C-alpha cells in the first residue's frame, strides 16, 4: 500500500518543482524574459506616442482636458493591472510590467502637459521647452533630483509641478503597497487552485493501490 503522506507531499509541489529537472528553471527564465520584453515595448510605445502626437494643435483648455483624462487613464490602467496581477500565473513578473506601464504613462502625461503649457503661456518655465526638455523636467521632478537648470516660473507652471509632486508621492508610496498586496493575493490564489488537484491525485493513487 502506498504511503498517503508521501503521495500528498509529492503531488502538492507546484511551480518549478512540478517540471522535470531543468525544465522549470528554463520556463521561469523564459517568463521573466517575456515580461522584461513586454515592459520595454510598453515604455517604448508610450514614449514614441508622446513624440508623435500632434500636441501643438491644443490650447490651454485642451491641455487641461488632456491632463484630466490622462490622470483618469493612469488610474484605470493601474486598477486593471492590479486585477491582472491577482489572476496571473506569475504575479511578481506581472507586477513589474504594471509598474513600468503605470510610471511611463504618468511621466509622458505630465511631460505633455508641461509642453502644452509652455506653448499656451510663454514664459511659464525658465526656458522654452521642447518635448525632450519637458520629458527631462518631468523625470528630474519625479526622481526629486531637481538640477535647477529648468524651473517653473509662472503660477500655473508651479501649480502643475506641485500636482506632479503630489501624484508622484502617491504613486510611489500607495501604488507599491497595492501592487505588493496584489502579488500576495495572486500567490495565494495560485496555491489554492493547486491544492484540489493534489488532493485528487492522492485519492486516485490510493484507490489504485488498493488495500
């Protein structure tokens, strides 16, 4: 008669242990590589769209509408990514993709807003901003480096910069905690979905072994 405890231990293994030797490690590296590739492509697509969109045709009202819609889009994308993390077979890798997409969208959104404000209200910043300058200023503000070579001079520019600072703090602090919770939920869900299969296999083997 087979040992039920040994059978349970053998069939309760999940993830890489469930694969033949070497195959699980290869599958994990493949999943990590695909996640990294998707993250790079997402960031590249957002930056390319930032440079190609016809932002010069928008005025102040259009810039404000774009900013509001963009912030809503960041929130919706983030919430969708949280849902995807909890259902993903690789929640940690999915969290990396989610963070890359959310941060990239956040940065190009404010870069576009700075660029439009400089066009609508000349003198809003210490120098006229190109798209690269606007993205550079956004990134230095987000990372709190603040070299000081480009600064906001107008009241509107300073208000927009403060909005980015506040949203950036919320993104770094709140989003990291939410993503960590989503990863934990995804891991628990994966473990719970594997347990019934292990129990079924153990029962089947016990029946086949007989008394």
